[in-house]
C-alpha cells in the first residue's frame, strides 16, 4: 500500500537531495518546433527539465517528493508500527515499483516499451471549451485535458501499462487487483493482455451487479472477475458472515486482492490509485499539458481535478506545482471531492489502513476511517475512505485547496458540458466540471478572464444509468453525515505523533 517515503529509516537505493541534479535529470534542450514563437508562452516551458518524444509524449515521469519543502511521513508496519522497509512490500509488488515508490529521483525514465504503448492514445488532447464558455457567458478561458481517448476510456491505463510491464519483466505470471466502478479493472485487464499476464479482479459487488459492461470489457481483455465480498478469501468470508448482502466497498475488495497476492509467490498485487508510484505514472498528463499550453501560449490561473484516491488530479497538478514552487507560475490548485465522501475537506489527517480489514500498512492520510462505507453515489471511483498520502501531504503543506460538491450539481454541469462540448463525462470528472463552471461563473461576476484548466479524466459511456437517473429527475444528493462517520472515525488507529 501507499508508502510516501520509506527513506526516513532506510537508505534509498538511489539517493539525492532536491538541490542535487538527479541521475535521471536531463538538461533542457528545447526542440526546434517548441521554440518560442508567440509572445505569451507558458513561462514554465524554459525551465522544464523534461523531454518529449517526436509525438509530444513525455519520456520521463515526474516525482514531486524531492521538490517538497518537507518529506511525507513514512508508512508504518501494521503490527510493529515501525516505519515500513522496502522488503516488507516485496510480496505485493515487483522490485522496480517498490523502488519507484520510495524514490527521491526527481525524474524517472519511462521505458521505451511503455512509451510505445502510450502512443496508442497519447498525447491526449487539450481542448478549449469554447462552446461551454459561450453558454456560461464567461470571460474565462476553459481548457480540459481529455484522458478518455485511452482504450479503457480513462487516465488509468497510464499506470496500468507500466505496472503490467514491470511485473512481466520480473517474471510474474499473474496480477490481482480490486475495482470499484470497473475503470481500474478494465485498465489493468487491457494492460495485462498486452504482456500475457493472468489477471484476476475483485469488483465491488454493487458495481458488479449494476455495471455489466465494464465486467464484459475485463473479460474481453482476458481477465477473471469476482464480485467482492467473495467467498474466495478469508477477508471476503469474514465480511459475508456479518453481512451476507454486503454491497462491498473498495476497501473490502483491496483486502481480498492483497490477501491473494500475499499468499501466492507468482502473484502480485496492483493498485490503480493512492500509491506514490501510481501518482508518478500519471504525471504524463501534466507534463504533456505543460507542453501543450506552452504551444498555445496559455498559462493556467486555476487547475481543477476530481479526487478519489488522487491520481488523475496529482497527475495533472504535480508538474504545475513544481513550476509554482519555482515561482514561475502561481495557479490555484483545487481538488474536488463528492459531498458524500469528503476525505480531504471533512476527514482527519491520521495514520489509517488503506483497506477495510486492516491488512495494509498504516498510511498518514486524510481519512474518514477505514471501515467507512460511503453512500452509493454514481461516481464509484470517488468512493474511497482515504486519500493518497502524497496528495494529503501536499494539502497539509498548503500547496493546494479542496472543496466538495453534491452529485446533482455535478450532473447539471455534466449535461451542460455534454450539450456544448459533446463529450459525456464519467461521473467522477463531473465534479471537476461542476467546479469549473462555478469558477467560470465567478469570473463572469468579477469580469476576470482567468484561464481554467480542468482534468477531464474519462468518458461516461458505461455510466449512462447515472445519466438516466438524473434525466428522470430521480437523482438525490447523498451527503456525508457526522453521525454516519462517528463509528469509523473512532476506529482509526491511535498512532502517536512521535512515531512519525
Ligand atoms: C478511478 C477514477 C477516478 C478516481 O481515481 P483518482 O485516483 O482520484 O484519479 C476518477 N475518474 C475516473 C474516470 C476514474 O476512472
């Protein structure tokens, strides 16, 4: 599970400090076609220590940790409460991903094989939402970075492909994982098929029943799919004993997949969000976007993304935060979460488990309690009790802000978006769209022509039942109640600050 930094206690394999050049860093040599031609080029351009292939795909992922003013607190072993050692993770993840999890390298090379596969859908488009601007009658300029062009229809293949690649390269035969709405499951099923890996997915029962098409995508790509809780694992059986009709949750499904990986030596576990290496892989979004905005001479004033575990948001925002920390730009960076699962805005910042049963390491993160089961909002990908430790840390450092929005407003925004821009957003990015519309309407009031950059992280072609609910007027706002969360909050382990 998420290990923000194991480096407090165990020396890293590759060590550097933020003031030293890393061995992966390359000096910036702008390509001819990228040279300044327009007056108002994105200022970050010249300082971006990164490079791109001939098509504009980044050749390196960006690790924000060495650039932060403080190190993130280390994950702790769930029994000893000692900071976790990389070895503790080796039953779950291949070596290279563990290295990336604890790396202090600012840039990490993307393997050629992975860049080649990224080329199936990358670079993804950066689109100006002119028709939405017109509808809102706003002086703001709205741009969205669209990740729905990937085979699975979201940003998740950006990390599924390298995860499958490293597992296959290290001789692993099978990967197991959990999935909520099915976005991650279908992404890892797709990636596994490219590397001849067996893939087994525990899908949250409620989605398994309600979303047959995601399950069929996984099966088409060759994966085996089980509803979670299942009777195939001890974790699943223990939940079913107390609640035979449990609709499941991401936390429960994680418990099941982790258990299977821990018990089988040829099997590793994959996670689609939350961990450092996942956020790292997603930075292709932001690196590409910095390049694209530079080419059209725009600099974002506000960057908005939805947060479930934090990976699409971090993927877009972290490269921009790097430039902000250098003082090159100063955009507001805003995460948007559902009112029904507000881990950043209403959760506590504490050590907690990543799963429901309590098998994973303890991670310091914003959490609603590891056995909090959010109401069944349509944005299944945002129904997670915690938040990436790295996003939580960046939030604590004051480098970003967060808001929550109820689902009816989100779908109102999604309908406006679909009827002007054409694309039908997945339920998750409707949160980013609703927040973008709020900001654009504020600009209308103040007369400011801000540049708003939005993470449009996936399409909603398999989520049309949610639109059906909305269009029939049957959607309800589910909001988090202090009452519902009191018991889960009380079960967050009491880990003393001195153990950090
Ligand atoms: C999984 C998913 C999310 C939530 O995960 P993050 O790690 O927060 O990005 C959001 N949107 C879509 C389309 C997803 O598939």
